[in-house]
């Protein structure tokens, strides 16, 4: 069962929240719609997480107005109003309907992608002006330009259609009384209008054509300190915002890139929008960012004037959160209306029809308190008039309707779903005298229930920006919803308009025309049972709790230096010359092309990200040592981790890893790195990380740990202890539990991690061990064992010291301590015996290789391998990591003569000496020292782990508990 199905089932039986009535004004966020206002004097981006494309904005006194593109949806050219630039509500529309072509009535065809494009808004001499273009090539031979005027923003509006065509227009009233429109694509033009702005005075003149800015478009014009500025965008979704500047309206213009950034939604860059000045003199810019099938969303960016150029954002980057504009007052939180009880005499402003409606076939008055939709004849929903829509929103949204269908006629299909291309919906279809419940996806009937007798039905659609998925369900009692049909992969087949919730009723038969369905209400929820805002599951690290100075001992300083050396190699030689990483079309690193083996594709960048993130967040990152700025190091760490997560199968189609042997280990390094840098990640990347973590953790819930030998001593895996696999799985499970404590499976993950931890380091004597661990005897936890007495490991067919020093077995305290939680006692189960086996247990020669003795050699960093080594004889970092953990956490109590601190010094100094042989600070000279392909990446992860051990112990010393596990089954 998939994660999404599991989460959907959690919602079954939950009480349906009754939301406030949706008015034509704003709606308080009782419906949990996304709001940018954080309530503390700051805001977060996006301003609105829905399709409010091609924004332009103006200030009129103390009021702000925002106009957007809506193409074929009617009414068109939506206008929002705000008092503070952060909280917005609907004000009205500049277009009531489109009269110029019968195809806007879905007669003789359709006009998808037409209507209003790239609107512009201005206020001049007591009039509001909204202009837009309707381009040619989308079904219309000749494009045109329109200006709409009104004395009141709420209308009525009067439209003037120009014979001239002006693409992506920016209306501008100059302070000398002249009126211009800046427009065009790549070639930019200025057209002068007459004083009333309703006709052309001087034909267009080309003012700019720079091949370096292909498809330069979305122009908006301003005059500041006597200079003319045109703000436009080039490159679309992957583009930049460009500023042109001149002393003359007709040029010549010089140019500058004022922002190029995709931080908040990687791969999708900020581009196109409008600028304005506040009364306090500050400047602001509302700029859009594509967010896939959810739409093009507006972001609010501060503007800083630098050498006469308006630079957007902060330090060239868009802001995730920022202080709200100073408008002199604090205003209440508002969002555009969503939910609707249909109890008003006029249609609420959140709704738009697909093409012009047939006003004879819908009513809010025929049955008071209901939206009645009468069926028109159409072959399918794409040609059906009176499909009533409103925006799907992010990060997740849910729409529910209550519908009565006793008025349907033969051939009618009435229902609710999500509209775009493709579309999907659930409907009640009337066939003769029978009703059939159907689920349609992209015009194909996916599922059906014949002889459906209910006349009242509740329908639900859930959508999420994570993978742009939607699911559908129905209820016959309004409480229990039954999943129905399949998943919609939301897309943008109708370019430039996003997915929408849709109420529908159409008839495939002429005799069914006029049959009706009554919709009692539409309820919107900005959360749903797919994937909600990632913050609902994740508890970020509270870095304010970790403010003590870094440790300054000889061992700590040496560990720190080895980690920074590993960082140096990662950021220079490894990233650019060894891996030669490049971004692919997704905006993430192309990891797939680097190998045919997933271990080499994903373990290695995840390990490097782990080492970098630890240096950065513990405050030791040093550009003097690494040769790379902190900013670049952070960007690369984030890119490495998020690229690994992006390629996980749960995050889209054509992804290649997930569920692999060892995948839990890669997910651990990736998830840990992301958790350290959580506030730096985009919402999209946070969601990808969470989905990866949940998918990898969930797959172990129904499984049992693996054992080298069963409880009778029978070898289950010849020469291959499963200590490594069990430890990998455990570390991923406890990280998921600690990082995502609000997830419904958190306790299950923690309990399962304890089972894997105990299994990983189990010994033959533990099969009868009565010691109580987490509520039950050790003997009850295990079904076999993975180590031989007194604590050594068989792997690759030999007694293998390197597998005694697995970092994955000793990572638990650096996870739990970061969350200020006690570490389960199981996390140190038998680790004292492992350390005894490498420091004190003596091997005789023969039968073991000469000279015999202990694995650790007194006075030397060298390690004795009783049966040889297939990984090389120059590996010291894993032992150094084990030593550091042993003396820090007291696992060295069984070691005789020398404790962990003695051995740590020897081994970590050896690692540093190895690194000092090379200018780029890599560690290994050849395969004789270490033959593993990921040996340098392992240095980063193991030294990262060792540093976190000593650093965290100084901040918040690890504590352990032995509480019984709670499964919440």
C-alpha cells in the first residue's frame, strides 16, 4: 500500500469541517487556505499559492490593486485588493464576458489559451485602467489589445478593443501627459496612445532587441528620477528578470539582470511582475514563479536601488520570509474567498466559468441556498458550458461538494473534479432511468457503480503540489469517504492556466438538455490527506539550544581539520573534476548518468552532503581551509542532498532509486543533511525529502531484521553478517521518527528501529539474555544473531575489523541529541563488547594470520586483520570514528589497558597525515590503502559523524532511556 493511500485512509471517518460562508469579499482563514501573513510582522512567500499569473500591481492612496491573467475563464482579468501588500481579497474582474467570437460560447469550437493575457493595471485622473492582449496563434488569426476602464475597481467596466496588437502590454502614464504602452517579445516596442488611452496616437516604434535576452516579454514601464525603466523577463520558467533603463522613452536602453533565482522552488525561476513605491518611500516588486500544475504564484520581493538599478530580493535571492511592508497600520489576515454556501443572490467572486456561461442554465434563485446547474449538450467536459471553477491551491488543497441529482435527465453527467488537460472527476450519470456513479480520468471511465440509488452525494477531490497528484472519493452519508477511480497526474495541457476545482453538469444526449443538479455548498480546505505542509510532520532543529563554544581538545581539533579537509576535496576536485556534476533540465544535479549502479549514484553525493552540512551548521566551516565561500558550500550541500531526494522513485516518474539494498543508508545521509539545513530548503525540496524519508521508513514496518545465524546456530547468509544492513535500516528509522515526530507512523518507526538495533549487534548468548530492553527481555527481541563471541563480525567470509567499526551503528546519539531527546538504550546494546573485541580480544596465530594478537596495535594506528582484508589495509577513519564515540559515550569500559581516547588520537592523527600528503586534501593514495569506490566520500561521512559526536556532547550531553516502546498500532 502506497504512502498516499495510507494517509488517505487516515482521513476516512474524520469529521468534515464546516467552514464559514464564502462572501464576495474576503474569507478569514477558517478554511485553512495558504496565507503569507505569519502574524508576527513578517510574511512568507508565496503571497498566494495558486494561479495568479502575470501579476501587475499599483498603489492608489492607501490601497493596493493586483491584476492577473485568466485567459478563457469568465469573468476575466481578476483584480485583487490589499491594504498592506500581504493580505489580499477579491475586488472584481475587468471583463464580464468575451463577445468577439462565438467560440467563447463553445459554439463551433473552443478558445482555450485565449481571452486575457499578461494584464496591466494603472490609475489615472480618477479612472482605473486594465489592459491585456489576446494573442494570435492560439486559435485566433489576428491578435488584439484591449483597454478596460472603470471609475470603481468593482466596476462596471467598459472594454475597448484596439485594431492594433500589442503583446504583453505595460501601460504607462508619463508625467508630461503622454501615454505609452511598452510591449513585444524579444523585440520590444513603444506605442503612444491618445490622452484617454483608448486609441493609438503614434504607431509602434522598436526600442530594444537584444539576442542575449531571447523572448524578452512581460514589460512594465516606470519613471523614476527622470529615467525610464522597463522591467521584463527573459527565459520563461528558467528565466531572469531584466531591467532596461534610458533617459528617453524611445531609448537607447541599457540593461541589467535584477534577479535570477529559483531558491524557493528549484528549477523554476522568479520572473515577470510589477513594481510600486509605498508612501514611506520603499519599493516592492510582485513577481511570479511557476509551480507546475498548481499554477504561477506571486512572490513579494523588497527592492533595493543600487547605482540607479532596482535590485530584487536580498543579495540577489528571493526572500522566503521578510518583514512586512510599512504601511503605517496592522491589518487583519485575509485571503481570497474559497468556500461557498451558495446562499447569496449573486455568484461569489472566487468562481469563474470555463468560457462564457449560458446564463439561462444556471441559477442561485431557483432553489434558494443552492447552485443549480442545468445541462447543456456536449460530448465531454471540455466542450461543456457552465463548468464552474476555482483555483486548486498549494501546498495541498481539498474540495468537497454536496450535490443532489434527482433532477437529472437521460444523458446527464453531474459531478465534481479537477479541470485542466487532463481532467478527472466523479459524476452521477443518468442512463435512461438508471443512475451510474462514474470516475472519469482524461475522458476515460476508470470505475463505475451501476444502479446507484442515492439522490444526495458528497464528492471530494484532494490535490497536492508534491508530484502534482490528485485523488477522488465519494460518500453517501457525508462522513465516510470511499476512494474511487485512480489518481490524476495533474498537468498543463492547456498552457499557462493551472488546475481548478470544477462543478459540472452536461448532457451527451439532446433529450437530456435542461436536466439539473443542485449543489448545496462547496467547502475548501488548504490541507488534505495526501501531503500537507511539510512543517506539520517535521520538527526542525532548535539551533538556539546549541550555542556553546566548539570543543578545543587536541582530538576535537584534529577531527575538525580532517572534516574540513574532506570538505575541501568535496567542493573542488571531487565535485568538478571527479564527478563533473552538471544540472539537468530539472534544475537538479544529473546523478543518474554517473553510474549504472545506484549505490555509486546516490550514496556518494549523500555522504558528501552530510559532511558539508555538519561543518556548516556547527559553525566550523572555514573558507580559508576549503578554498570555497560559505555561501557556495551551502548551495552545493543543499544541491547534493536535494538532488538525491529528487531522484527517489516516490518523487515522480522515471526516477531510479528507492527500496534498494542499502537505500536506507543513502536516505539517512540525505535526510540528516536536509534536516540540518531545513530552513534553507525550498518547500518543494522539503516535501521531496519527507516523501523519501517516509517511503524508506515505511517499507521496514512489515519486515523483520536479518540475521547471520538463526536461533539454532544455522547459518542463514554464508560468510555475511547482517549487522550492516540492520544498522542501516535502524538509523533511517530512528532519524525518521525523530525528524518527523508528528507523522502518524513516528512511534512505529522508533519501535522498529529498536528491533533492528538489537538485532544488528546481537550475540549467541543474547538468545537467552533476560536483560529487559524497552519493555521485554533481549531474548524476546531477537530471532538469531549477527556477531560471534565476544563481539567480532564475520563479513565477506572473514573476521572483518572494518565491519566492527560501522559508523551506522554508532550514530544514534547524534540524532536524538539534536532533537533534545534521550537515546534509546538499544542504541548502545553490545557496543562495549564490539569495542572490547577490537581493543582487547587476542587472536592466536595459527589458526589466524601472523603475528596474531589484538586488532588494535599498541603505540600504532595500524590494525591487525586476523584473516586479511579485501578493502585494503590503510583504512583508519572508521576506527577513529568508533574510538571517538567509545570514549565520548563510555562504550570503552571493557577495554583493558588503553581506552578510547588513546586509540582515537592514534587513528585520527593517521587520517590527517594521509590527507596532508595531497594538496586537495583527499585521503587515499591507491586501492591498497582502500579499494572501495566511495572511500573519499566515506571520509566525509565518518569524520562528520565523529565531529558531531564531540561537538554535540559539549552542547547537550547524550542521555539514554530504557522506556517500553509504543507502537500506536
